[in-house]
């Protein structure tokens, strides 16, 4: 039997919901990244959770996993064409979050990490 949703946003959240998926996707809007790169820019995610989230995003067709046939093995992740269709949503989430931080804390740099996403 086909799945039923009460409202279409449920389908969106089923794919990109949770604590980490949008964060991973925002990082990937800046280009291909290896798992170790993602772990470095997301120090609070466990390796197990990162791997799980990347697998789910790959299964949903949001990211592409690129495996290079070399020693040592090299794997990179990038947004798929379908994943790029989320860019406006991700930008809107970032903008809202920035406005929320300013509203709550006054100075966004007081609470935002110093990284490329926050320039």
C-alpha cells in the first residue's frame, strides 16, 4: 500500500529531517567532500552517525557517493542534481537561523563558529 502523508512537508522532513542532514547538505553546497572533511567541519557528529546519514541521503538520491579505484581507497560525496534542488530550502534555513541567532544573542559571531559557511 502506498504511503500517505497528512501534509507534504512530512515528505520533505522524511528525507532531510533530523539534526544533521541539512548541515551535511549545506557543507556539500560548497563542493565535493570526503567523510574526513565532513567530520572535521562537524566535530560534534559521531563517525557512525555521519556514515548513517550519508548512506540515507545517498539512498534517497540526494547525494552521490564517488568511489575512486585507488590505494588507499578514496571516497567523496557531492550533491546530486536532485540534491541541488534543495539549495533554496537550505539557503532559507540558513538565513532564518542567522536572523534567529541575532534576535536571541545580538551578535551572531558570539555564537557562530568561524568557518566558510558563516562568512
